[in-house]
C-alpha cells in the first residue's frame, strides 16, 4: 500500500480527534480536545493518506513523548527520534500496521533523520507491540503512568531500519 504524507491541517485534525478507539485502546481517545487540535495543527504532525483516505498520522520529536514524563531517564538518549502515531480505528487490526509504521519511519529518513527511532506504547497494546517488534524495535524500559491506569507504557528503540520482509 502506498502512503503519502502531508502536514496536518485543521480539517484533518478535527477528523482525528473524533476517532473513537474501543477498549482496551480507548487510552488513545482524545475526546475532541481543543488543545489536541491545536497541537496537531501547530506541531510536527503529518497526516498519512492512501489515495484520498485518511489512514492515520505521525508525529516526531518531543511531541511523541508522554506529556508529563518528558524528563524521564528513558527519553534522555539523543541518538533516537521519538515517533508517535495513530492509525484510524477502522484500519486497526487489518494487517496494515507493518507497512504503515514502516512508511512513517521512511518518511522521517526522507526528511534527514539518519539515527535510530524510539516510541512509547501502552503495555496492553499487544497488537501494536507485535508490529513494532516485527520492525526490529526492542523494549528498553517502562514508564508508569498513574494509579488510575492498570498498565504502564513501554519504551522501545530501533537502531537501524532494515529492509522490508
């Protein structure tokens, strides 16, 4: 599947914040947050399209780190570009995750990033963690969030992006 990337605009941001992920992925819902819309439009966020279909988004750098944990020791290494992403709920679990995530990493490479990648994922998101592991990411540690959540977040890194299988 071919993907194209474009800077997120207001229309795309409004679509993304309306996405509704089912449990156990509901931790990724942003509930039409105005602050999130502003971050999407003003930050390093890119919409991922397949033809005219909005497939998801990527963000890079500090925007991809846990908001209240940016000073955590697992985020100190500077040899990694933090990568955040979201796939449209309608496309999750349909076998497109590997090519989707790989395309976001290749996009970062095309923009000049030549070092490794780091991402943070909810520990109970086994579907995404499986995709990341297939790409070569390895767990480097965990960040507890708060007592209200029953899971923590896994930080994973990838030194070199290998060829597609």
